[in-house]
C-alpha cells in the first residue's frame, strides 16, 4: 500500500516537473517571439526621427529631399491591402523625358522608407531612375503591429508594390533593391510567380539572411545566451499560432531555388548581425539565371553603401545595365 502511494507521488512529481518545464520553455519562447516580432523600437515608425538621422550623417540630402518635395517630385501614397490595413510608400519621379527605369527599394528590420534614403538617392540621383519606396507591414506609416521578417511582406511586394510601380511607369523596366530584412524580402519575392508584363528584370539584395529560423537560432544563442533547441522550436510554433506564419517557412534559399531572374548579392565581410557566411549560402541557392556577388571588404551590417559609396554606385549601375541587355 505504501509502495503504491510512493509511486503515485513520484508520478505526480514527474508530471508537475514536466508541466513546469514546458511552462518555462513556452514563456521564454514567447518572450523571444515578442522581442523579434513586436520590438519596442521607436525608430520603426518614426519617419521624422529617421530622416533627421540621415540628414545628420549626410547634410546635403536635406536640401535634395526638400527640393523634390517643393517641385512635386516626391510624394506619399497610401493603399488599402487585402487585410484592410493601410500601406504607405514614397514615390519619387524624375523630371525629365529620358528615364532608364524604376527601382522598388525595400527597407530592413525596424527601419522604414526614410531610413533607406541613401539607397534611393543612389537610384534617383546617380542612376536617374524613378523610385517607389514602401514601408513594410508594421513599419513607418504602414499599419500593422508585428514584424513579418519578409515572408508575408513578399506578397505585398508581389501584389501591391510591383504592380504599382508598373502602373506608375508602364514603359519602364523595374529592379527591386532590398537591405537586410528587405534583402531577405527581395530574395523571398524572387521565388514568386511574377508576370513578365510587370517588366521586373532583376533583384539586388544587400546583407539579407538565408532563413529566418536559422537567423533566430543564432540570435537566441548570441543575444539571449540560451541554446536554440528547444526554445526556437516553440517560438516557431507560437509564431504560427499568433501571427499566421512559421519562421521555418520564411526561407530565402528555397525561394532562390525557384528564381530565374538575375540577382546581385551584396554582403559586408565583417557582418556578424546577419552572418557573412549567409552570403555564400544565398548565392549557391540560386541555380537558375544570371547572378553575381560582391563581398564588401571590412563592412559590418548594412554599412557597405556607406563604406564604399563610389564602388557601390558603380557596381549597382554596371549590374543594372548588364541585366537590361540580357
């Protein structure tokens, strides 16, 4: 009789231990998900603050921006997406007859359209292209609460922003240029069925990650100090439960395997935020169509354009001219 009581007690203790352990794992995993997808970063939605940061670093760009606005060449646009929420973008239009093309510029994690000014300055001012610069879901003036790491954002690019660019400039070839999470968005977009009628001729991705799940595993280890297993497994499940998508399916490599349009891969070789090794994985994943790669020497995350401005402009210009002639 006493033995049975002891056995029951051990069973209850075991069950309690398992339940408590699961509760702790789920709590930590949910915390990691909130940190990743609901970051408390005011920069994500404050366009004015981000513009002031750019103007502090590049004072001449304030006059450039103001001049475009005064001449009606820079304007805002809002659209209502299928989810009923508004999306925002900047439209920059050239004031000349001969314009070689248009570029859709996609920002990174906790950034917004204002933070990408150096990139669309490149395309607009140096390459003389029209530009469409969206705020991704939950960023800038686009509505939404959570960050989607490019996976669902690729559908906005495919269904909203590329068609809008084509509608604005129907006779122009279009290039998509993304940075960091925007680079991942660009690679994820590249695997979609995009009609030739939209005149999308190629992509440029700068320091994008190869797989959201793999990126999160590294962040859990490096920034939280905990092993990826089992926490990211539960984070993946909770992401699907709460936000409707899995980090494990947000895979740029799988999308690149389907990509037939040209792609230019850029990554700073000193990048540890999105590890530099991901450049080669992304490059190797694209097995169809033209591709090229540049490892920017000494550059940390998202710094290649700032460290190597003249070369960055030259390489992007040469790439676009090359794919226009393919």
